[in-house]
């Protein structure tokens, strides 16, 4: 019985920039040889290299150790017990077993002890071919293929061609969800692709960051005490960049390629979002800033979820400049349209006079600390006290950076992924030409739903309060939770400052004259990486928003997840481990 041809395979392409039009072929053309080199051979060459490095004795532990040095992603799931099953130690010297050598000669990998080609997708070659055909042609025609995009293409094809695969169970009860980790390994092994990412040096904390953050926390405690500021009137705001295709500069391309062209990169590929939260757990409406000098560059009034965003007070601004970053005008618009109205509503709700003070914590970005902006705040909003996060300390001393941008960016990536899957599924089911539209206009309208989803992803009082509480000053028994800053122990420390640190005490008494960095000096907060996903921690996009929220609120809720060195959460399910076998099998067409 002949195998059913892959519905999603692609042979012909008609590209009209900036959209890519992909046409499905007749069944007779599905066997086109794309000239791809077998990555199995390349992987075995690395294993052979690892064997040589391990030495004459062929220690399985040493082979695994050396293999992971060569490619930690591909060989992450390789274990010494697996390698032991490949080695014949019956002769005078250890060597690969005859069965392993025969499989290598045929171009296959040895697999586990019981032999056979492993990996959940490997048993469905027509499905793998469909996925690879799409990716190869799209890559060749300049599409920006990020992890989120590749994952979406894999999920869409599985859903259209072999949906049962996503319901298969593994020994631990997990089901296959196509995690980011799985996609990374699969792209390297099957496509021979490596990740190309713009390098960005990690922000280094100042040597005295603990002292700076301690004083910053005590300054907040002093202001809250002196002006009787309730939790709802203390807000932290932070700008973040959102790319239209998450990870624009984290593109996967052939190993060794010198340059990767991507359709649409000359266009405006990102926008800025001002995210704000209060210390009592509220999320303020977003301000989204799009590059351009007219209102034509903002999402249309008919964009999906535009009405919902408008109703909660979100503002969609054009930058009136050649960048999409915050500037003097957009900052003033944020204060007038979002921040000041929020404070007024809270004062009314709490029965406070309009003159009651509020506290606004922002970083030392050049626009924020400029004389022009500070003068504007003093002259027009005297009931809002500006408080600056110490320079270079946003990763530990700013609630939005510590606990809000992470789930927000996670939601953005998931929304983008879901959108690509939906579009591809619609085309596949209807057997229509596949269109990957990279134009900014349509993506800009889609961004409104991403923002709506992102708002709901972080609009959890427990999550927001945890972000303040996780701004911890090590060894000083301090954090930025409202409860800590208004506690007896902090009030006692403030009372003792006059004798213990008279210089700092006098500084606090003149709250409005706190020394800030020179606006003409370039700080870490002023260095903007253009059009790159700037998320400090990227959790696996296969993890649901609800699961990530629970894990961030209470790490004990992270059951079934593993934590990597950078602190990101990834699935620990066996279903995502390369080489693991499901306990349920889906029969390949033509088998049985």
C-alpha cells in the first residue's frame, strides 16, 4: 500500500515582497529531491569525534561528556547507558558493535539499547518531509524563522496531517507539545540549522549595587512614611520592546552560512510598550508607541481587540520621530493620559484629597532623568514624586524588570505562535495557497490582541505584588514589598538614620533634590538594542500562561518544570526528550 502524500509539502513559490506566497503542489510532485545533506551523518561524525577525545578505553561517560561539549543542545538527552548499548567490549579492545556499524553505513543513527530510529516524529517520515519542505523554501526566500515560527509550523503540520501525535502518552503521563527545547534540537539535527543571534552583553551590576539598592529601598520607605502614600499610589513603569516576529535576530539558518537575508528587515519591525504596575497589585493601561510621524502608523480602529484595549484606557501613540522609543513627548502623553488619571481615580476611591502625594518609580533612561522632563513633572504634577532606580540595577531593583516583563513577553510569544498556527491551519485545511505575510501593517493590527493577552497575563494581584517582593537586597533584610517598607523594622531603621548615617538622613529630608546621574553621560539604560527580543529570561513557549503565573508566584507550583541556569522554566516531560518513545503509537500510513 503506497503512503499518503504530505498535504503540507511545498514545491512552487511565488514571492511578491514583502509577502511570501507558497503554493501547494499536485501529489505527483511530492517526491522532489531538495538536495539536503543527511544530518544523521553529521551527528555521528560528532559522536566519533567525542569517542576519540574520550580515549582508547571508550568510556561511555567520557564520550557523553565530550559530545555535550561539542553540541550541548543536540546531545542534552544522551546518557552513558545509551552509549554503553552501542559498544562491544567482548574483544581485545572496545569498539562500536556490528549492528551499530551497519546502521551507520545505512545512514541511520544507532538509537537506544534496543536499536531503531528514535524520536516521536522520526516514525512519520511524510510528516517530517512536509515540515522540512516548508522550512527550507521559506528560509531560502528570506523569511525570518525564529523558534516561535518554526514551532508554529511544526504544530500546524502535525495538527493537519497527524493530529494523534499531540495526544500520544509517554511513561510519565505527559503528552507531546513541541517544546522550544525540542524544536532547537530538531532544527539542528534534521535541518542542519544553527541559531544566529545578535550579541548583547549582559548588564553588569555596579560593584556597590547592594548598598545602592539598600538606600533606594530606604528612600522609598521614607517617602511613603513622610507623605502617607498608600500602596495604590506607588507605581513602577518600564518601557519594553516588542518585536513583530519574536526573536527577529535569533534566526535559524544553515550551519556555516555567512549571511542571512530576511524579508522585511528594512521595515519597522518593533514597537515600544510602557508597562506599569502599582504596589497593591494593579496593572495600569499600556502605552504602545509605533514608529512614524502620523497616526497612520498605529493599529487601525478595526484591529481585533482594539475596542477592549481602548475601554481599559490603553493608548496607541505614533512616535512623531524616526524611532519607536519613548521620547519627551510620548513620556508627557503617558503622564497626562494614563499615569495622572490613574492616580486621580485611586485618590477618589480612597477618599483622599487631590493634593495627596503619589510615588512614581522609573529607571534612569536619559529621557526620564533629563532636566526637561524633571522640570515638566515639578511644574505640572507636583503631587507626583519621581523616584529613580539606581543606574545599572534594574534587573534587581525594578519590579517590572524583576517579575512583570517576563510573563508579559512570554504571553506575546505565545500569542504570536497561536496566530501563525491558526493562519497555517486555515490554509492547509482549505487547501489554499500558504501566505506568510511579513508586512508591518497586518502585524501591527495583530499586535493589539497580543497586548490584550499580555495585559490579562500579568493582571494578577499576587503576581504583581510578588514582583515588588522579589526586589530583594541581599543580606540587608530588605525588599520592595509595601508590607516590608511600612514595617516596624524599616521604620525603626529610618528613625536611627540620624545617628547612624547623618549624610543619608539629610539627603532623605530633601527628597526632591536627590542626586541623579548626569543626563549627558551614557548609562546602561540608554543603550537600546534595536529590533531584538530583549527578554532577559525566555521561558519555554509551550508552557501555558497559567502554569508560568503559578510558578512565578510560588516556585513550589513548578511541578513538571525544570529550571535552567538563567532561571528560565522549561518542561521536564519525557514527551519532549529527544529519543524517548511514547507508550502509544500512531500507525504510519501504509504500515500494518
